[in-house]
């Protein structure tokens, strides 16, 4: 378990003071993967470095298991080597002059463990990450995926309570990155190790995580399961950053109380959608709907699709393999819609859009 409360960390520059982490709080249950997701400069890596002991916060508390490793009120700061953590850096930090065995064994050598124990533990962890038989290979002769596994093995060889992964897949090509997502997830489930993962890649976060925290400007905007973050965003930034979304501004005319209600949208009429109980009648809102939650019809839709019908024209169609990525013009609004690859609308064609009511979400209106 990791618990972070009220964490604050700022950096001084010649002209200003930058609050990189500003009152961040979260808790990671035992044996789960918790991802800090956000754009560059949002504070996610600084948060991880504070947990690792590589940065000293100004305020807050960090608890790993039952040990407080940092507390500003109790004046506690446990050095990195005394925290029960293993960490994989974005660059892997593998020593090129060492073999696979020596790279993985290094943390145990520093601790002056017996040679027999070192050999046994290195052999065990190399088997776990699928590198058995490569013990004597030098680091420069490894592929990107193998180097990533070496970095994982070195982080795990000390049998830490917590694993910290800082953008570990960013240096891999797209295909290998996708493969390694599944391998990391399988490894984490096998070991049941509590894991904090940092990334700016929404696909990685959705595929790997038990819980996701979306960060912006040093703060956490939302925490939830991947399905909740994606399908039920709580604000426009989360909806916009995690995947693609279409937005319609309007005003609540029938409150939903947490279920379906009606928003009178600007230029597109009434839209049935999920309206949180916190948004009363008259509230100005933005309705969010994902491209895959819009059905496209070339002829008038069937009677069961009577609500949330818009009429537009096809602007651009891009074939993406498993789907068509379409841009449609509805009045002055451009919609993104994902359709079946066998349905290929023609540019300029008039079409009907059906917005799935339960997949449309009303969000508090934000000044942009």
C-alpha cells in the first residue's frame, strides 16, 4: 500500500517559484497498478521521485506499507536506499560495460549479499522476465525490449514492496510498446506487487491500470477505474485528454439526478444525456460524446433511434484498418465519428448521426 497526503514540491527559478506538485493526495491498494496520467510538466514524474526519495517535498506525507518515509509535520525523511522500492527509469539506466547478469545483480552486490544468494536470486528474476540464458550477453547487444526487461529484473531482484515505473515504454517502437504492456501487466499480476506507473500515453494507462489519476498543473483532477475515467469523465480536460471526444455547449432543462436528463444545446436542439446530480436545471454545461458512441446512417434512422438525431455532411473519411475515422459537419460544428470499415461514406454525402444517450455525459461548463 502507498498513501500520499497533501504532497507539495516546488522548484525555484531565477524569476519565479514553480509549484510542480500542489497538494496531491491518493492511495494505492496492495497488489494494484495505479497510474499517474497527464501531459508533460503536470507533476507526475516529480510525484514519483518524491515517493522514491529522489526529491524532498516541502509538505505532506508519504507512507509505504506501514512505514512513513516522509512527513513534513514529523520531520521524517527516509533515504532512497532505505525505502522498500524498485524503480525503472525512462532511460532504463543499464550499464553498457556490464553483462545482463552483472546489471541485474548490482543492487545485491552493493548490499554485499553472499555470492550463492546473488546467483540464485538473479536466476529467479531473469526467469520471471523471460531472459534466462542471456546472463552473459553484454547490454549493447540487447534489443530495446530486452533492455527494458533487464531494467525490470534489476528493480525486482531486491524483492521490493513497491515497484515504480517512470515512462518505461516510451523508448520502444509502437508494436513492441503494445506487446510490453501485456507483459508488464501479466508480470504484475503474477508477483502481486503494488505498482505506481507514470505515463502520458492514454492507451498505456487504460490497458495497464487498476486505477488512474489524471493530473494537470501539479494537481489531480480525477481518480477512477479506466472504464470510469473514459466513459464517465468528470470535467472537459479529462474527457479531452483521455481519448477523443465531441463537445456541445448547452443548458440543463431536465435535470438527470445522476441518470438521463435533457440539455438544450446551442445550435443543435435538445440532447438526452447522463446528467450528474450536482447539475441543476439552468446549469450551463458541455455535453461530451465519444466518436465510437455515435452511429452513422445514410438514410433516416429506425424509430427506436428517435432521440439525439442530427443531420450533417461528410467532410473527411480516413481508413484506419479496424474502423473509418470520419469528420462530419453539423451546422457550424465538426464531429469525429468512428464507423465500421465496411461503411465508407462519401465526401459531401448527407448523413444522419445518432448520439447514444447513455454514452453522452454532461460536464460543468469551463471557461476556455
